[in-house]
C-alpha cells in the first residue's frame, strides 16, 4: 500500500530534508557524508541556529530517483547520533 507522500511525488524529483540536531559543526559534515553515499552530488545545506544556540536546523535538498532513496535516507539520517528529528 502506497503512503500519501509516495502518492504525491513524481520521480525523479527534488526533495528537501529538514534535520534538527545538536549545534556542532560535525553534524553538518556527517549529514552531507550520509547523503552523498546514497545520492552523490554537491550539497549546500541551509543552517539556522536555535535562540539559545543549543540546536540547529539543517535543510538540505536532494534529487531523488525513487521513493526508496527518500525512505532509506530518512532511516540513515535518523541514525546520526547528534540528530534529534528528521522532517
């Protein structure tokens, strides 16, 4: 059974992940490294810091060929130790 997200997307397509995690420079490096393993490319993350500077949100757009890539990256990104949430 297809999910609603899968039904809405037409592949190939651009897809943006928003990741919230602990504000450390290595979070961005790890995030880009994980994404490049699945979908090689040049990525320029957009970063916003929380008011207290404890957390950052990172938005990064990929060009996915199929829904399995999107799903797989959600899983891999969520496994990064400093990640608190993946949207």
